[in-house]
C-alpha cells in the first residue's frame, strides 16, 4: 500500500496549502501528526496524533483549542488506498509507539483506541505501519526502531493500549462502581498475563485525562458507552485525588518511571502501601494486590507496619495493608491473583474472600491470556502440572517454545542467545541458594556441577539492568514483569514422589527465611513454592526453558515437556511406517538442498516415524537434507526433525523454506535449509526493499542465498529445524 508524508506549518496558511496541494484528500481518510517545533532547550515536546475524513475542519477545530496553541507543525500521512479502518489502525499504532518512543509528550487521551472494528485483518495494516515508521524516523519524528520500543517498559506498560472486550467489560464495571454510592471496592481477579497491570494503568490515565482530549466523533458504540460513563464520573468527582499502589518495590519503581514520561501523570502518583497512611484519597488503584502484607515474617518492616496500623486505629496483630487501602480511600480498585501469593506475609486468601462477601464490593474476572503466546492452553498446562492434575492428552501450546533441559550450561547459553536476538531474556531460579554474592561480590551463589552463577546484583528493576543477562533473578525481581524468554532453574527445594504421586518440599533447602520461618505445616510452604514456580512459568512471551535439579522431579516434568533437542543423540536407524498413530510424525519424501534451492519436488506419498518421546507429535515432521552447506549442524544425507512453523520470530533460527506448502500431497516446491535473517533497506534512489538472507553454516565456502522484493512472493517458512534424527 503506497503512501506519502507531507509537512506544513500549522498556521493561518494551512487551509490554503491543503486546498492547493491535496484537493483530493480534503474529504478522504488520512492521519495527521501535530507537533511543537522550534522550542528552546526543550528535550520533550508536545504532540498530538489524529485521523479524520475532514482534515480542514478538524485542523481548524484544533487551532481554536487552548491546549494546542503551542503546536506549530503538521505532518499529513496520505494514501489513495486508505479507508477508515486503515486510518484508525495507523492512528492507534502511532499513538502507542510515539508515546513509547520518548521524544514527544502526547496530548491524546487514551480512550477511543480501545475497540475499533477493522475492515481488513490488522496484519495488513501492520506491514504498512512498519514502512511509515521508517519514513518517520528519516524525518526525525521517530527515534527508535520498533523492535527497541517493543522491549521498553514505556511501551509494555503504556496506557495507550487497545483493550480487549473482556478488559472493556471490566472497565465498565469499575466506572459503574465509581458512580454507585453503595459500592466501595472493585475487586478484579486475573491470573498472570491477563492484563491486570495494563488495565490499571489505562484506567489511571483515563481518569486523569480531560474529556476535551477525546475525539467523541471517532468512537464506536462500545467507546460511546465508556465515554458517557466517564463523563458521569468526571461530573461527580472532578479531578480525582488518586494513587496507584504497587506493593513490590522493584516493579513499583519501573511503573513510576513509566508515569514520569506520560503527560498528565507523575511518578509521585505511584506509591507503596505504607505511603497511603499519609493522606486520604478519592480513589486508590492497587496492582498486584495479592502482595499486600500482613504482620507475619516482615523482618525490618515490623516497626513501620505497627506504627501505621496504630495510627489508623487498627489492631496491628490482625489487620493487613488491604485494610489500610480500604480505610484511606473513598473508593478502591484492587487487581489481584491469589495464585501469585508467595509468602506468609502476603494478605491471605480468606481476607479476599471476606471482601468478596461484602455488599459494597463489585467483582470482575480477567481470563484471557495476553502475555504468553502459548495462550490459555499453555496457562492450563502449567496449572495442571503444578496442581498434579492428570493430563489425559498432550496439550497443544502451538508455536510456544516450551522445553526441558538436561544441561544447565546449555540452558544458560540458549537464554543468552535469545537475549542477543530478541532482548529481555533472563535466567530465573527458585530461592534455593543463599545470596552470598551480596556480601562478597567475588563469590558464586548457585553452584551446580561445574556451573557457577550469581544472583541478581541489584534488587530494584533488575530485569532492565545492564548485567542481568549474566545473573539469575528470583520471584522478587521478576514478579509483574514481561520477558521474551525465561530460563528457569527449579531448585533442590522441590521434588516429586512417584509412589505417593505428590510434590515434596524440602524446607531446609528453601533459603527465603521470611518466606518460611513462621510456617509449621509443610503443605502450606509447598503451596507457596508451587505458586512461585507457576508465576515465573508465566513470564516468557515467546518461550520458557526449564532445568530441574532433582532427578525425580525432572522425570515428572519430562512427561509434559519436549526435551531440548541438542541433548538427544541421533538414532542409529529409523523404521519407516506405512500408517500413522498418536505417537508418529509424517516423513515426507523430499530432499531439502543444503546448497541452493532444490529442483522442484512433489510430495508423493507419506511414511511415518514413531517418536513417542515428543510432547506433541502432530507439531512435527521429518525429511532428508542433502548437501554440505549446513555441515556444521547437519551431515549430508541426514534425516532431520522439524517443528511446523505457525508464526512468530524467525531470525536466528535454522529454517526449512520453499515456495509452496508441503503438507498437501498434491503440492510440491523448491526446498532449502538455512539460518534465517530478514531486513529492510532503502536504495540510493529512495526505493524500499525487503530482503531475506538464508545463511549457510558450513566448513566449506558457500554463499548466502539472498531473496529480495518479487522473489519473496512465493517464499515461505514451513519448518524450524529441531535436530538430526539419523
């Protein structure tokens, strides 16, 4: 889809310039960007993103708005192929990415991008947006690459998000609660990755934004209802005195940094539970409410807890920070997940159950998984594994990269490789080793065989710290965060008893003193530890790699997870079967060339290989690889195992590629196998090109295959190399 970007001064001549130069677009869908230029020594300037089908009148309206008097330049993004949906999607993406890019402070409200209905699939518009972003970087409007922004906290926790229908329903419940004089608490329950933090931040920004910053004319029916509810809330409360309470210091600092960079918000609005005692609020929003504390195993915090409880007239022995929140706020909205309660000091499940029973409490649930690409199926699998529920059939987690490692060095190496490619890939472990390096930086904390590792060197925002890739985090430094890949070490504190068919906890091996000292019933401690692992198993967006210290527990996990491929030796022989079964994979009679693309081959007849060790055999297939251009990995003539490609990142993976699908026997193609890399470029004439480089991994002199532009029309990835079978 072709487009152009035109820049003008936003002044009295703008109507004349538009009429003269863009007559065909005066009543056509387009997107515009208003910005503040030529300011003196101002690092972050104001800007506004909008879309319209009546550009002259829309810009006239903006010129009369007091808040936009400082905006003096306009960029128009035009295309004769734009429709309303394309303009809406482009506007939404520009708001999200420009807000996170950090160069501008957006005047936009965050309502109105939440639930647009699109004429075409959004993937079509995304390809267009990537090209537009490249041009905006050339113009100096955008600074960072999309990949860089995707990994930034300002993007991950931005209030400029498109909400799901489920989140919109919860948002309406909250606004109704604010309007209901008989309601005091909105209790929003949701598991890890269901968007609790995003909804909390979206809501905070929404309630701190003036109604005049919303484009009512652009709202669909769902947004209109939210607009009217919000208008009633604004009329009732005016400018709400609000705070966002986050119990964990590390995550609290991260969100405070996000608030600092969002117009209308301030880092001072993000507070810890003890700060709520200082004043009363119209509204308190609590994220990660399950981590609010009670008077158990508080260490040095005992004194502050007692002082605050007494100051509020509460019984220090029986109250919790959950009581502080209710006492110090006219209304409260609490996001929580009791499956993420990990210490005796956390507010009890019973306290939330009691809160649910009150007539003044309104309840909503978030169910849909937004973080991990394995979706709700992966979440269900994790809960079934740790709840010791028998899994009748292998659960399909799609293209989610979920594997068990037998070698600790290998998992550390793979996580570092993922970090180089995707960023935000971290090692995380159960708290089963003392933090020795805290006092002696030369010492190692986690020593397993010949492998020596150190705990996180800092406690606050460790995930984003420079040395995080060389360290190991724990639940306290990762809870609440999104990672791309998580490498998990399940420590010696957890085991499995096959005779009793139950998990076993070894209390002495668990080193979090504040997490165990008051616990007499080991079943209680076991529940906390299982919750810890459930929580960190749901950190990784793209994948989760696991190493298990105890052999029995490793055997238990091997029933539900594929073993990391490089640790499985090639077979001496393979029996080709004529009929499939539940444990077989198809073997296609094609020979993928390791040099260039093969001659055209048709898939004529399929045989099968029995692979009972695979977690989901239906996700795999096998074929032969011929040639020497991949001989560092794949010998000439080897039969190899491939995982069917269903989407996601491909850079850095060894892939089987062709011109047509291989899964239909009537189709064929020209096949090759190489390490995949893609990039976009602009030639000296300003033309854009997409390029895919297929790299050989050989001891001999082979050139890479470079595919560009029209050559990509019939190109596709059909499989990702797992390992050599024979």
